[in-house]
C-alpha cells in the first residue's frame, strides 16, 4: 500500500539529511495519505538504511495500519 509515496518519503528524508537540516536520525518525515492515514518514517532509524518497507502507515489516532516499525 502507498509504495510510490513511501519512496517519496525516503527521498525527502535523504534530501533533508543531505542539506544538513538534521543529523543521524534526528526527526521523522511524514506525509498525509488520504483523509485519515499518514505515512511516517520509523523512529530511531538512520535514513540511509531505510527501505520502503520500513515506512509506517498510521491512522489519525496514531494506530499502526501497516508496518512493523515504531512510528
């Protein structure tokens, strides 16, 4: 689910890192996916090591809808 959007999140995270706006895993990148879902990079992971499967889909109550990582 949301494979294209997950790749966009990873690209954005790497660009933020490249521009020295953060260091290490210094934050999360998120994206709205429809009205009630959000894609979020997982906590504590280094962006260069992430894959699309690591991106977590959550609902507006922060419940994990898809993914195994901590949002």
